[in-house]
C-alpha cells in the first residue's frame, strides 16, 4: 500500500469497477424483498449544487446499506427537463449571440433547446457518478423520454375524462419577463420600499402603489364598519380618470383595511387577487389593461404601449398636472410578489389556463399521511404537509413556455376564428393578431409552420388528443407545469402501468428530498400515485435540510457565497465531502456548509488508510516469522473463541453495539447519528485503543484475527458513507480475506459473530 491515500488516483477507476460488476443493477428475485428509491431528477442542463450532493449522499447510504443487507435494491437515476428554468438558461446563451426566442418559431426553438440539453445532460450525469452514486444506469430516465411523454399525456386525458381538468379565465400569477404563469407556491414575497401615491378619486382621496392600473378600476371599496364612509356605500361617484370622467360604484367589503391609507381603495379586478375576489362577490366588471407583454393595452388610451413602469411615471406626471395627486409617501414599505426564478415582479392577470381540480385528489393524499400509510421524517415536518393539503387550491398546470411537454389540446381553426396568434411569416417577420384577420393574408400552413404562441379564449372549442385530429387544427402552445410531469416520476421511472419493474418495485420505499419542495412535489406525487394506482408512490418521506453558505445565508451568485462541490471533491475527496455533509446535518434542519467537518473527515480517511497499512504490515510480519496464516474469526476447529482475552471480547461487543446503533439510526433516518457512531468506533475504540494494545500482544494469532475481523466489518459499516476509500482498502487487503475477488459493495452487511 502507498504511504498516503490519494483520492484523485482511485475514485474514477473504482466507480468504473462497480459499474462494470453489475452491482448497481438488481435482479427481480421473488426470494428477495425489493427496496426502491427514485432519484429526485436534477436539472438536465445545470450542475449539481451542495443540496444535490447531500441528497445523493443520503440516498446512496440507504441503497448500499439495503443492498448489503440482501435486498433487491434499486435506485433509479434520471434528469428533469426543468421547463422554463432550462429555457431561461438557453435564452441567456441566445442573448450572448445577439438573438432571442422571438427570432424562432416554436418548433425550431424547441429543437435548439433539445440539442442544448443533450449537450449538457451528461454533465449532471457525470457529477452523479463522481459522487459515488450506485444508481442503476440501465434504467436511467429523462422527463422527455417517449414513454414518459406517453404516460403524462395519458394521465391528462384520463383526468379530463374524469372531469378533473378544466379550462377557464382565472386570476393567475403571471411574469411578463419570464412569459409564464406561476403557481402560488412558486411565488416569493419580498419586502420593498415603493412610493405610495395619494390620488383624488371624486369625493375621496385614496392611496395606491399602482396608479397605472386606474384604467381598469371598476369600483372603489371601503370597510363596511368604517363610519367615515357609510353614507357613500352603494352609491356612485364621478372620477376624473385622465382619459375623461367616469362613474364608479362604492362597495363595502371586509378585505379593506381601514388603517391603510385613507381607508378607501380602488378596485381593479383584472390586476389584483384581492380585488378579483371582491369583484366576484360584488359582480364587478373585469377590465384587463395590461397585456402579456407587460405593456398597457388600448383601454389605457394615450398610455397604451408603455411598460408598467413607464406608464406609472407618466400617469403620476399627468395626475400632478391636473391637481389630482395630493401627496406621495416615498418611504412606504410593503410586500411584493416576485417569481421564484428571476425575482421579477408578478403581474396578477386574467388568462385562460388549464387547471386541475384538486379537491377529489387531495383528500385521499391527505388521509394516507394522517393514517400513517405514508410516514414523514422528521416528524415535525409533517405539519407543513397537513397545512398545505388543507389550503391547496385548484392547480394551474399550463405554462407559456416552449420547453416542456405540450398540452394535448387542439383547436379547430374553422370553429375558433378568434384565436390570438403570434407567428413568424415566411420572411421571418413576427405577425400577431386575430386568426380570422391573419387568414386573410396568410395560409394556415404558413401560420402553423411559424407558430410561436396561441391564446384561445376561455370559451374556445377544443379536442383532447395525442394526435392531430384534422387538417384545420392547431395545437395548444402551452406546456405542462414541470411539477405535473415530475409529479408522476415514481410511476414513469418504473414503467407504469404494465412493466415487470412496476409490478415488482412499486411502491418505492422512501422518497428523499429537501423540505422546501414538500408541497410543490411530494404532495403531488402522492396525489398522482393514489389517483392512478390506488397506492401511495412511497412508504416513507425523508426531508433533509437546506445547505446554506458558511455565513449562514442562502447561497447566491450575487452574494458571492456559492460553494462549488467539485472544488471540495478535488481538494478533500468525495468521501470527505459526503461524510462532512451527512454529519453536519441536524435531522432535517437547515445548516451552514460544514467545511470543518469535511476537513475532519479527510483526516479520518487518512486515519483508516493508516490502520489498513498497519494491519497489512502486521500480517506480513507474522507470516514471515511463523510461516502460517492467521485464522479467521470465529474458528471452531482451533477454538479461537475460547482464547479471546477481555479486550478482544470487549471490542467485539462494541462492534456489535455499533452495528446495532448504525442499523437503528438508519431505520429512523438519523444519518448523522449513524455516521458519528461508526466514526467514533473506528477512531476512538479501534485505532486509539484496541490497535495500540495489539502491538505488544504475544498471542498475535488471536489479536490479529480479532483485529482483522473488527476492521473488515468496520469497513462494511463505513462503506455506505465513504464508499470510495473503503472499497480501495478492501481491494488492497484482498489477500487477507477469504474471498479475495469479492467487491465490498457486494458483501453482506455485518451481523453479530458474522464470518469475514
């Protein structure tokens, strides 16, 4: 053995050895119990971050442990197309080339993103390999594989037939910058200081941060118990709207905060969620004045075509000129909704959207957790699930992006001449407008060939089909929310509904992921699993904490505190990084990146390497001096057991106790406890205590026999946590084992008095 362990020399070759051996690919053996994990699919066009590394480490521990325990252990890898996140990444590349998505028709843009993803998908797969993940690459999945597409589309068709899908105008969270809608959970809220404008509205003065939406106002509102304004409730007031005078009704509604501003608010049902709900209660007209491009439309008169910020500035100038602006509070602090991807302001918008009716789906999904059929670890995270299931509203599942699984809805152009179309004509010039008008100048084939977006009104006639129903049809350009497809991940990875894999390995045993997507992803997988199979897709859910920067803040490129896992792998080794993250986590709580622990486990790797070198030298010396081999424990022929000394029996008992503790901790998903147990046993009991005592023992036959037994079983216990170095040592010491050709990854897990 070399003097020191050089992780860079061994890791890649060891992984190839495992993969070549077939150890990652389990057999469907009726005599064995299956144990299944599906890897939460990382973004196919990105790179792994430290949270991904922690996820890989935890799941690899579980799968290696169960594999060694004799289970038919399957860990399915895969990558996610990641919808708009990937498209935004690709659009940055286009921007560098002086281009944008608007330069391409939908089909061409999709093909370009496909090529981009295929060029980059191997990067994440290589990273998964570099982390030592013992996944079954023969079952590798991508969320745009043909069989996945078929399953997702069939699910949608079934839900439509079961009346669980509907299409309607709805108030959605729309990001004009990203060009797509977001579910409530995908919207972040941040505090911001903005001007609060006090405008004169007839007999009132009211406060707003959005004077530019006044062209969509259809009422003013006061609190029903506000004595200041009781005489106005139910009456009409006349307002100067910059485009002429108009009348608005005064309504009373409890959503109004009497303490905000003057206690009077303007109601704009098309561009505010509270106003939208109030509008439904009071049967108010809905007047959208901001388009999907983030600019004011023709209802805004001379302000049409201005962006929201431009319009706000211009409206404020005109209000001042007309004496309709009483004052401005420049230090008003409020909460603003922004998209979780880019942090852009969300524009609440009325838009035709596809929705899943969650009521019939969420109740069974809630019950399986209540009844313990699906257990959530750590237990204290469970309350988040219950709160979400109780408050979950219908789910908007359509996204206005190209990259993703296209919704299988088709519109007859002869029956839907009012479709709003944007396309590139044969001269690559963008044309937009009503289909009926466009068809006067362009053929349907030209429109179809250059199609970019299609927006159908809520009352449009459509057909649901995975194939084009006829010559005059255009397909919906919206794609499914990625959570709709990834919500079926346990099903599609196992070949639902008829594959032998699905019949043997479903449901999975555990779903391991970060707590932050408990609601976004975990709840929806449970809903789909129950809806399609009658069984939840997994038995346990383990939620790990978020790895934060060393300063305790969330990692961010703008803050300059992002930790690149590859740098730590390069410097300290993958085993040290994995073990440091595992021992640094506190059972599901967020934690700062534990750099000191990574260094400590690099030192631990050196320690166990030195133990191996010492054992190797001791055995070589004994063989040279005696010419005989050290017997294996237990050995009934020479009755080695009866010759054991007190310290021998104690270390064997401690090994058994450590094995129990590791097993019990892993059963409860207490990974840090399991890691600490094996670490302290090997360093404190084996290296610092027992090994020192063997140096001066006269009965080397006994002490070395015990030492080898304890060390080899310690390697087995440590292997799921630090797979590379343990496998390397296992091979380096192969001449000391009964079965020299056996890989550590394939050896049985330690049991009390087990044979080597």
